[in-house]
């Protein structure tokens, strides 16, 4: 483990706990966890080590949340895994293209899309509150695999922030799920994409395993607690958290674009 103070380790663990809760409810926990690692690790630590450690921590919390959801929410695991495998392929393609282009030009576009999404959710109070009326059709599943899997997976590899939130929105709209079931399905998809990314970082030797193991315990607790909270509070609560995370994403991207 790198030479960091006990205070910093404690703060990183608390960040992992909070990130696990946020990610389980509506996605976007990486908005807290990754910046915390970038700030907490000693100066000169390669950014890849923060990214790799972030994935090692996040996959534990995501898996815990997915298992918790799968036990109590009506999740179609087979469909979720199919979307997840498509997202894994999409993220690999996005990572390939990311090496040759600047993502700075995409950030204003993403901010506009996020604000449009927020406006839609605010103006449509019923969005994601009604349970699915029946099993998804083949056309709906293919659309979710194409947009939610390949499309958002590609975005994850290319840019990254807010992937979980985009997944929840896409699954709600395309499969006509309520927000709680969409969050549960998104966690299974996230497990697939996180596994692929973690394998790559581990192969490159860019994971700080001791720190990751410690933070993962807190992230797991946060993820399982977040899943229980979402299941207990229902779609109305998830909707409020969703809007909060969307606006936090916009603020974060705006800061990176114009102030950082």
C-alpha cells in the first residue's frame, strides 16, 4: 500500500462507503470515489493506479448491490447479462478510440444531454414510477442491448462519468421498468463492465490491492445498504436521488471543462 496517512485512509474508506450507497441507488458513485483516490494518493502516483484501484473497489460494492437487488427485485438476470456483455464490448471499443481523440469536445454535449434528461424527468413525474406491465418484447431487449449495452458501454470506455446513471435512464425508458428495477438491472450490467476493466488494469499492474481491499469492505457495505434503501423507499426516492446525481454530473463536467 502507498505511504499515506491514517487520516487519508479513513477518509478514503468513508468516500468508498458513500460511493457504494450512491452507486447502488442510482449509479454515479464513481463521481465521488475516483476524485477521492486522485486526491488521496501520494503525488506522483500514476493516474492508472487510481483508475485501477477504483475499479477493484467498485466491483465489490456493485456485486453486493446486484446480489441484494436480485434477491428482492424482479430482475431479468438473463437480459441484464446480455446487455452487460454488449456493454463490455462497447467499453472496449470506446477505450480504443479514446486513445486517439480528446474527450474535451464531448463534455459540453454530454452536459446538454444531461440537462435535457433532468428536464424530462422533472416534467414527467410518472417516469419510472409504474412497474412493467409484462415481459419486455424482443424489440425492446434488442434496443436495450444496442443503446444501453453497446452505446453506453462505448461512452464508458470513451469518457466514463455517469455511466451508471445513463444505464438507469436507458433501461427505464427502453424496457419500461420502474426506477428500482432499472437500478437493479444496471448493477448487473455494471458488474460485467467493471470486470472487464479490472482485468485490464490488473494485467497492467495498475491496482493497489491492499488499499483496494480495505476500501472495498466499506464500498460493499454502502452498496448493500443503498440497495436496501432503494427497495424500501421505492421509485419516488430513487427519482430524487437520480436528479441530484444528474445535476452533480453537470456541475462536475462544467468544472472540468471551464474551471479546472
